C-alpha cells in the first residue's frame, strides 16, 4: 500500500510548531548573552583555569644537596660572549667554573636575540666540550674509520688540495670560511687556497 501526502499545509504547520517550541525551550534554558556578559564570563573562566593550574597537586620530595668537597672552592664566572654560528651576533652568557665552560644561559637584555637561541646556538657549548665530539682526526680506510695523528691529517689534506689545484686550476677548490667574511676576505681566502 502506497501512502501519499495530500497536502503540505498540515505537515508544515506541525513541523514549524515543533521547531518553535524547541526554540522557546532553548531560549528559556540558555538566556541570551550580550557581548559584555560573554567577555565577563570568558574572563572569569580563564582566571579560574589559571588559578587552578598554579596549584601544586603533587608535592615533590626534598633532596639534600651534596656537600662540597673539603677545601675545594668553585670559582664561577659568567662571561658574555657571542655565538659563532652565523653573522647575526646572538649574545650568550657562558658560565665558567674553574676555567671550564659548564653551561650557557640566555641573555634576555640582548636586543638581537632577546634571550632566544636557534638549535645550533643552544648546542654551542657541545662543540668544544661535548662528550661525543671527535678529539682526534679520523680517516676512512677499508670502510672503517681509523685514528690518525694531526700531522698526518694536515699533510694529507694539504697534499690533496695542491694536487687538485695543479690538475684543475686555482678555481677548482671552493672554500667557505665564514658568513662573517666580507666579499673581499672571501675572495682572498679562495685565492690563498
């Protein structure tokens, strides 16, 4: 049996009546809010959230600090320096204990980097003092790296560079000295090679 609608009039009236009654119920349940009330309630919600986030829910255990060795004085000096990775000139505070650079601190009053560092600048100390840095030159022999002396490394490099210059001319070797060099310094460095 096929049912067909004879008229749209009754269905439309009942559907709009349902929508109207739902709209009235929602407007009574949730009163209208103007912009000022919205901002007030939003500010209150954010303030409560920040206050709750500052509560310490878990107390950390207190640990006693290690006692300094008898007779050993730590001489700590903070030296202001400049990161050497590029020509921007970001400031770095190097913390030096007994002549050894132990850590670095941000320089918030620097007008250049405002205390921030790029990834290379954040790892600046590791280049000279990291435990994984190479301390001796190494040469690839038979698929494995072997340690060689500094004299051997310098002699091999200079001989190879002279050989390349002799075979292909003075413009065959490209040298990148630093981004801090002027064009003239870079030209002279290239001609020196």
